[in-house]
C-alpha cells in the first residue's frame, strides 16, 4: 500500500474468512491487534496498546524495529495515516492478528508524502 500526496489516509479492511467468532478471547478488550514496525512513517486511529519494548521483546532491537507499537481494534477495519517525511519511499511493515484464532496477515506501507497539506494561507486585506 502506498501513501502519497493527495492520498494520505487509507482504510484497511479485515475479513476473517471461514470463521465465525464465538465472542471468545480478546486482548485488553480488543478482537484484533496490529503492530506498526516504524510508527514514524504511519499512524492510525486505532487504540494504542503500548510499545513493544521490554525484556520479553528484546529481539525487537536485534531486528531493527526498536520503536514498534501495538494497537487494538474491534470490527472489520482501521485507518492508516501518512506522517509527512523528508524523502519519499520510506517503508514499514504492519502485522494484523486476530486474537481468538491467532490468524494473521501482513502488508507493507510505502510513504511518499512529503508535502504538508495543512499549510496556513495568509492574505493582506486592505492596504
């Protein structure tokens, strides 16, 4: 998935094929969680569950993903938002996991957003 100037947000749909939830297992009340490896490239509207640092996740530093963050959501979709970058082509991976079954999938985000579309425009009125 590529985020570009003019397309700075995408909706990610999640569909667990061939399974009907029994309303069982959740993690902190969430049906799904996902991990953004580098949250300086993309953000989300989902609930932050925390960063993944700590002694139980020491491998993250070795995998060059020391700032990975975990988010939770219920339902079948969440939004990914671009964070303005100084150069195009920065990438990060996202891993989505269904808590009850452990089913997961992943995708790559390429961020090409370099323009701030929320710039302030001023105009001199009068003379």
